């Protein structure tokens, strides 16, 4: 399972909403995509990992460089590479971390072979 983490309020909200599900995962990868959004900085996921471990979640923090790729592509490649069957992300991640030109991202991330998009009314 991958938890997209950019330190935003919406990322914190989606993590809290997913918390009952997270301990059931073999491993939760807290992923921060660098060089895509100024707030997303190195070691941002470390506090989240400590918080999740306090709730019985086996979590690790990881970072990848966007390398000028769209955020949706970065998340898709990462999840495929790690054979993740669920991507937990807030609405700003689902819309390219605020990039209005990437409205197709939700489709990219949620309709691949491995993903099923589950939207709550407050997010979609």
C-alpha cells in the first residue's frame, strides 16, 4: 500500500480516514514526491511513519524525484514498481497536487490494472 504524502491538510485528512485500514497492510510506503511541490521536502514522511507505527502500522518513508514528470505518472510508476494494490491519496494528489492541467490524473491513477478508485463525498 502506498500513502502519498505532501504534508498538506488534505493528505493528513485522508491518512486519518484510512487509518482503520492501514494496520491490515503488510507494509505502508509513505511516499513523498520531491521537486514537484515546494512543501514536499526531504524527510517529510518521517513523522508520519512514527505516527503510523504508534497505531500498529508497519510503515516506511520513501522519496522519489518527480524529474519533471507529471505527479500522476510518478505515483503510477512507483505503485507498479512496488506492486502496490492500493494508493491512498488526498484530492490534491488526485488532481496533480493542485496542477489544474492534470485533471486526467485521477483517471490515470485509479483506472490502472491495480487500482480501484474509492472516493468519499468530501473528496470527490
